[in-house]
C-alpha cells in the first residue's frame, strides 16, 4: 500500500464527506459544529497527505475532481465502518453514566419534553441529556441521536420503534380574537373565521380534505411551517388553528372552539438503533420518555 494512504486521520475523511454532501465549506462546518477555516485546513491537510487534489474551487462552491470522485465510495465505506464500531461499542456499555441525545420535533421539544427531562435529571443525575429540536428525520444509524421522538414510524433497517399512542388535538383560538369576532355556536360557523395554516407543508390541507372539506393554501390567511411560531400566531389572535390539547389546556390566552371535533391525533413513536436500545442509560431514558409522554396521549 502507498505510504500516503496509511494512518489517514478519520476526522479528515469526515471533513471530506461533509464538504461533498453540503457543497461548501461553510455549510459543512455548520453540520460538523466547527469553523470554516478549520474545515478548510482539514481538507488541505488531507490533500497534502494523499498528494492529490480532491476539489476544484468554483465561484458557487467546491466540486469534486475526478480523483475526489473516485475516493468518495471508499470514504463512505469508512464512515459506515466507523459508525458500526461506535454502535457496537455503545451497545456494550453497562453504566448509567454518560450522555443520551434525544431528537424531537420543534413543538415536542419545546412543549412536551422539558418536564420529562427535568425528571430524568432529578432521578438519574449521572445521565446527561442533549436535546436536538428538529422537524427533519435525524439519522439514528449515524448516531446523530440516540433516541428519536417522532410522529411517524421509522422505516430504517436496524431501528427499533414503539408506538406510544396519539397526541390529542383540538381547535383553538385566542380569547382576544374570539372576543372581537364572536364565538361560533355551531360547526359551520368556524369556516367564517380566519384560520392559521402551514406555508409549504400540506399536512393540514390533506387532513381537512380527507375529512371532506376542500380548502387551499390561500384559504389560510396566516401561514407558517414552524410549529412553535404557528402556535404563537394562534395565541396572539391571528385566527383559529390546531394545537395539542395538553399544551392548549394550560394556556390562559386560548380556548377551545367547538369541543369534541373528530380531529385525528398525531402518532408518537420512540425510535432507537437496535445496537444501543438496551444500553442501560438509553434504556432508562427510553422508559422515562415513554412514561412521561403517556399522560398526553389518547
């Protein structure tokens, strides 16, 4: 083997892959939690170590050279091997001491998880918790999270899932808004009021159409995809909108509009890679998450 390929630092390969997959040093640095100059030095170091040019600098970013393209597949194989080593090692840990990284949607992370995590910290002081609010699906295979709290069932191989139940939803409006426009007395009245909807997501539109109500994006006079901002828009009087019952019931600024509407709930799933699911600290946090979320579910 060429000596230049021996002792190649994994962190340099990791930097190489991050730049390939994001297309720029700045985006790759954000993904890796480092600085752009540091990442630039790592790419330069890898090129010097191999004696090869991996990227062509373009005005719009970095493009792989032919050589860089040829190294992409073995670099990904190296990443897969490193992830397998990490997962196998993590799965054999026996102590409760350590960190558990939890990913969840923005709304779940903000409104549902904090009291549960406070209880975990109280009862298991040796376990550190990292919370990753993210509406995207973090990849459990790459240890971007240890446990995911999701509103869909993971289809990834080697991922263990449990359906805890469904979050109950209701239709709510700010008291100030209802004081101004009047409170609907029957179901049809709610369609004469303003509604808060999503911007690019069609989830609400699809749900209403499935229930037999033809609405379009433009029908919602205020639109936002960010769940926490969406809720603040409702709370501040922009119109009616859907909310988790356990969140809305504790908020004095809002009230439910037409109780008992047949609104489908949001399924809640826990997911973890099977290699680490039974690790003591991850298993303990999994169980406490399940117990903490259960009262919010139907």
